[in-house]
C-alpha cells in the first residue's frame, strides 16, 4: 500500500469540524478522554479488586490451589494474547465501536463471573473478561493518539497516571470491603455501572473520522499468534507449580510454543496480505528498541513489585488492606512524575531525557528494594517504592509516546499494541520466574530454620506437621516458627529485586540507544512526519 492509501477523505464519515481539521479543542479532548479513562479504570480495577477476594472465592466454590492459580492466569492469558489483535482491528475498523465492543465483552464476562456456580464457570468467565480487558488496554492508547498530537499528549498523560493510581489503590480496598459486607460476587458486579457509564459517555463525546480501507483479516496469523502466546504463558505461569520446569510437560509446552510462534512469524512475513503484527514495523529503530525495553521493564517491574503485597503480609504481618495502602507510596511517585514529565514534554517537545532519567530512577528503586528484609522499617521501604514509582511514571507512557511519534496513523493500532503486548508478556514471564525463585528460597530458608527447633520440641513438631501444602497462615503458627517464616519472606523478597536488577539495566541500555525525534504537532503523520518515521509509512 502506498502512502496515499493511508487515508481517503472522500470516503470518510464527516466528523465535527475540530476533528476534520485534525485537531480537537482542549474541551473536546477532555470530554472524550473522560469516557476513555472510565474504560481504562474498569480494565485496571478488574485485576486489583479481586486480589483480596480470591481466598474467599476459592473456599466458597470449593476450588483447589490449581483453580486459584487459573483465576489469575485465565484473565492474564486472554488479555496478553489478544492485545495485538485488538490493535490491528483498530487500524481496520471504527475505533469507537471497538472500544464499546470491548466494554460489552468485559461486562458479559463480569456478569457470568458474578453468578458463577463453580470454579470452571468462573475461570471461563475470567477468560471473557480478559478478552475485554485486552481490548481496552490496547485501544485507549490508540484512540488518544488519534485525537491528540504527540506534542500535546503530555498534557493528558497525568490523567492516565491518576486513573492508574486510583485503580491500584482503591481496588484492593473496595474488594476487601465488598467481600466483608455483601459478598465476593460484587467484586465482579462493581465494575458494571462504570462500564455502562463509559459506554454512554463515549457514545456522546467521542467523534473520530471513520477511514474506509480495504479489509483483509489475517485469520490464520491471529489464530497462530494467540495459540503460540497462550502456550508460552501457560508454561511460564504454571511452571514450577503444576509441573517441574525440567519435566516432560514443560518440554512439550516449550516445543509446541516455539513451533506455533515460528509458524505465526512465517505467516506474518510471507503469507498474510495484511498481517496482525506487520513485521516491517520492526525496521524502525525506535519501535524495536522500545519493544526490547518494554519486555525488560515488564520483567523487572511486574515480576518484582507484584510480590511486595506478599512481603507486607508475610514478613510484616500486615492485613491485605494495610498491604494495599502501602502501594500509595509507589503510585504517588508514579503520579507525580507522570504529570510533571508530560507537561514539560508538551512544552519542550523533548522526551528522551525523561526516558533515560526515569530508567535511572527505576534502577535505583529496584536496587534499594533489593536491600529490604523482615527488619527493614516501613518508612524506608515506602521511600524506596516512591523512588521506583517516580521512575515508572516517567518511563511507561513516554515509551509508547516515542513509538507513536514514529508511526503512521494507518499502523498506529498495531504499533501501540505491540509495545503493550511485549510489556505484558515480559511481566507474565517475570511474575512466574521470580515467583519460582521466591518460593524456592523461602522453602530452603524455612527448612533450615525450623529443623533444629522441631528436633528440640517434639510437641511443636507434631503441631507443625498438620500444616499441609503451600504457605500456612502465619497467625496459626507457633511464635518461633512464625518468626522464621517472616524472616524467610523478608530476605527472599529482597533477593528477587536483586534478580530483577539486570533486566532494568538492560532496559536502560535499550532506551539510551533510541534516537530522539522531535515530537510532531499534528495528529496525521502525513502532514508532518519525522525523517526516521518514513519507513513506517511505506508498505
């Protein structure tokens, strides 16, 4: 396809004048953004609100530890695997209809989950929820890129950071309150009014030009991509728990994932007329380096910070609600740096210094958190989390911004979703691998610590022997053994941050190699495109 085929004004649905000129007023952007942020809030809340309810849900539905794991894995798998597909659909179809469709899919999954009579139905409903969350995750960034030029986008990044902060902090608190009062079912029902409101607001405020294009859907590539990524995520999510990393099951999953992904790459490169993930996009240096950085940030950030809540509950004997409140430290830092960096980038048009500075703060935060143990004062841990949050706020949104600045509007969905996809994939991998490291280190430390105590106290040994599988509820353990568990979790948490540190350093190297291109001041790349971005315009 040549450059002239990226847009066809004569075939487009006539939008309001502000949109038709390629620029929306600040008020129009805020009105449309309100619906998008509501949709993003619903997507983020679906993960955080259920975290404190999982033990109650599994107990009520008579589930197992395997079911507990799959409640989490099902949504993550569906979201990650379908993100690039949603992004590609955004390049082919009406973005507004796609966002609303994702909201409907999410709502259907939430209804089924709330009324689920068994673990099997609940896990299936979580897959449906994940399909909707994948769409919302991919599409919100794409729609914002369609409304606002890269230069102006920084003005609005603070709102995105605020939504992230609100969902992260309020989710566990709302979930805990609902479980204690009206029942765990309302953890799934609670997002429905917000989803309906987002649907209505988008219908009234979001007016985008609908570009007519020849549509050729790559069904085979989409099927192979979802299949390969799903096999890979099943392996990294369940490895070390449901089967050993070196077992036959593990080997078969890896081999199958490699074969299916290789087939997907072949189809995308040589067969598909309009591939889900156009491999030619990786000719652009910025997108390739941003993708590498996203994978490494995903491993370092998600893989380590997800276990901070466990650290506060196991090493510090905090309640789930108290542990959730500690996340305010990191989210507060993220919010401040997101707003500050966005506004300064809009004023200056320069973004690389914020990416580099942000990664330096990420490395410093992870390095500081690698020193924590069971005795570390909460004020110190909170300060370390704030440093990490400052780095993440200046990094996450601006990586996407750098890619969108170098991408033609016809490829905006595919390029933006590629970054989100690889960040999620890196996060999933990091959670699984670092979780295995944590479990192994805790088990070794506990075994070494309790052995002499149990030998000296047969009655204590008999009491401890009644604890079966997994990590026992620490409040039920005798004081000497509880202290050993707390110390083991404290030391192990610091260790996994140390393991995550090289990944953060690798992300900094990738960011340093990205070439800074001044941010364009137009939405349409054909009006003013950076020289390095021309490769993304040509087929």
